[in-house]
C-alpha cells in the first residue's frame, strides 16, 4: 500500500483501463490538451494519443449521446462531465437513452458506458454549480450510481464501472480530489464491486450511514463522539445503486440507532430511501426514530456563511446523534 | 424495391386497421407516402451499414430486412416482435440487421448516430451511418450539437432529413427560420443537397453517390429529402392543419405510382407483374397480423430481466 491522492487514484484507474481494453476511450471538455479541468486526466493524452483521449466542444448533450451511440456497437466510452451540475444539459441522454436502450430494444442493446466527474456542493460555487445529483440519477432504473469517498474506493469503483456492461455514473467528490489515502500498488489489480458498502469505522451505539463528501464529516464527528463515550459506526454506502442493504441492516441491527447523512437535498433523497428500507425490514431492531441530516431544502446560496448553514455539518450531525441516543 | 415500397404501404394500412381495432396500443405513426425515401436509401448502402431513425420507423425496419411478422408482432406487444414487445411502435430495433432504432425523443438520436459513426471511424471500418430524422428535429439542441460534433470529427454519417412539411401539426414555415432546411448543413460546413423524396430513383442515385464518396474518405453529408405523409402525425391526428388540395396534389405524385410508371414505360413491368407484387405485399401484411395475433407475450416477471444486462432476476 502507498498513499496517493483521490485525483491520482482516478487517474490510475483511467490509465489502467485504457491500457487494458482498446475499446475504452475518454471524452469530455478539456480532458486532453488541458489535462482535465481538475487534472484527473493528467498525462493521458500524451500516453494514449488523441484517438482515445478526446476533447469536445461545450456540448454535453451531444457528446453524452455520442458516447451512448458508440456504446451501442460495443465501444466502452468514459464520458467526463466537467461537473455533474453540467450533466443536466445532457439529462435526456443520461436518463432517457442510456438506461432505456436495453429494455426498449428487447435486450439487444446494452450500453457499457461510464459517466464520471465531480459531483456535490464544493465551496461557494452558487446554485447552478453545487448540485448533488445522486438521488436524481438513482431514480432512473437501468443506471448504476456510485459515490467514492476515498482514493482506494475511487480507483476500485471507477475500474469496475468501466468494465460494467451497463451505464454507470461515478460521482466523484469535488472537495476530496486532493485528499489522500492508502491504495494498493499499481501492479495489484484493484476492483471494488458496485453495491458493496464498507464499514469505515466500527462502533456499537449508533450507525451513521454516509457516502461521498459526508464520509470524512461522519468520521470526524465519530472521533468527537468518542470523547463523550458514544461509539458511532460509520457505514460508507460507496454505491447508491445498487444499494447494499445487508451491510446497512447488519450495522443497524447491532446499534439499534440510525442516522443518514447525505450531501444531497432531503426531498425524495437517498436518506429517504435508506430510511424506508430500514423501517420496512428491521423495524423491531430500532430503539429510536431514524434521523436524517441533509442540505436545507433551498437552492444553494453563494454567501459563505449561508452556504455553511445550508450544508450538512458536524453540529447538525452531532445534534442528530444526541437525539437518537436520548442524551 | 417496388416490392419493398408496396410492402411498407400494405403493412401500414394493416397496422392502421389493427390500431383502430385496438389491437395496437400507445402511439402509432404511419409512413404512408414516404416509402421512396427509405427504399431509395437502403438501395444505396450495404447490409452492414448502420441505420438509425426517429419514431416513424416501421418503414425503416421493413427496409432493413426485419420481417413483417416481427414488425407487426412488435406493434401487438408480443414476445416475437423485433424488440420482444418491449419497445412498441416507436422503438423498433434489430441488431442483426443493423437497425439501431426507433427513437422517440425528437432529435435525441442524432447524437447516437454520431456515436455509431464515431465507432466505425475508431475501428477504421468503412461503414456508413444513415441517420433519418424529420423536419421537426432540426430545431432541437441535440441535433445542432450532434451536427457540430459530426462535422468537427469528420464522421461518416449521411444526415437524412425527411421533410414531410409538418412537425406534428406545425408547418416548416411556422417552425423554422430558414427558407430551406438544407441550409442548416451549411452552418456546420457539411455539404447538403435537396432530393425529391417522391422519386425512388433520385433518392437511390443521389445517396449512392454520397455513400461512395464517404467510403473513400470519411465525412458527413446532409440531404433534405422532400416528401409527404398522407396520414396524420399519428393515428389520433385528423390532420386538419392542411388542405385536401395539398394532400391530393401529393397523392397524384405518389412514389409507388411514379416508380410503376417509370418501370412500365421502360418495358420492365407489366400490369400483371405489378398486381402480383401488390398481391404478395397484401398477403404478407395480412399474414403478419395473424402471426402477431397468435404470438405469445412475455411473462410479466420477465420485466426484471431487462433493467440491467446480464442480471436476470426473474
């Protein structure tokens, strides 16, 4: 194991998959000559050439659809959105063409495509650039959605996504690109299956279910809680769809208390879905109502103080923990 | 090709009848009047070239060699349909015959065509992609983005605008700022031409010329093929936005009558031969109804097998 950044982990995943399979290509805005808006594709043009690392004009609908078409005949496109906030311009291709093709062609055309890019609120980017898109996309049957929070998960999930025969969205955490973590060496193949959550920290008093940018938040709160003799178990979903119910249920059956902390807005969100599944399946295990910490249900303000107020934060999570622990 | 045009015509007439008998659900958009466009186009390409179109796709499927049985069964929603009854009228697919749909969001398949052609170029194949769309598609964002990408990457696509004068009920004059649709191509530096879509031979010859040139050196081309649909936009549309006189004018210029007259004049077709072709087309269409009626539907639990590839849950 060695320590690398989340950005470097994604870069390695791309390079390894491009080297492994000639059908894989990377396409998006600024991915080639500029080396990626967030430098995730650094050096790939030099190594793989302009046939496989392809700059596009600012035409998300166009190049997302081009990827879907190329996938119909067996190429394995990796389509980068400079941010998933821009994927809305390509929404029709992502939710209508990519996931529906298999059903509406009677099983003749599967779409082995990866859509990837930064997702979730970053820092003071204002309403249009701060979207967390996971619950929107997880709502479309036919799509798979994963949300890595660590460099290791980022590498392993992206590589798995590229090899999947279905459309997969890899929602990278914009704020975590520079974060570091331990990852297997490059000569050791790292594939992390979709639909497997990971317990990032074991605990006995309360399960904090989180993903993407809320994982470091939950871990920080868990450390704080330890000082108050509350032992929190941190369950990182890693994949939103498919969702790993088993890991969630095992954790909650142990702690009997559950909080979902999501980077997205609350209405019809990931937290709502997880909450429904817990109460439906292991209602008797619960010693307290399930709590949810999300964004406030408003468009994102630019002002730093207001933005902080809108986002899930340690205080909100702490207070939710106190509520379910009746302390 | 006259046989194909007759088959499309007779198939669509049967489809119309079956729709009225409520054997066919959803929307149903008929191609009657436009047969020469797709017949001329497929006559200009190889069987392994790619074809993709919009929702008025029955004619394209038949022209690509999908059987009338599989087409009618699809309309009936049966498991023997070309999309196993899961796609319906607007979503005809056939991998074997290189029919890539059947797409029902106007303009949204033009980027897909760019992708099909991108794959051909990527693999250094000399296939050509024929992308059909209506006059209504040319004002969609997806269309414009795709045309720019197709031109920028020099992709081997023939963009075929089947201009039947109406996007649903809105005439080209009321929807498009240009005097002629072909000028859209000029904006992307794609060579464009206007073709008479009621004349099978003109479509075939013009497209043959274009396809030959694309095979030598991959590049896009645009053709505005002027045609006319005799029926409404869909089965529920009485088409009251146009005059009887206009419809009659086009009916007199019918593509089947025109090709018949050309062949007869040249001594290549007798009345008896024409009648025999037409009889066969009618029989094939009727037989397809019987086939569809007697075909089984997929079991309901099968629905779970078509959300994700290779993840059967039923």
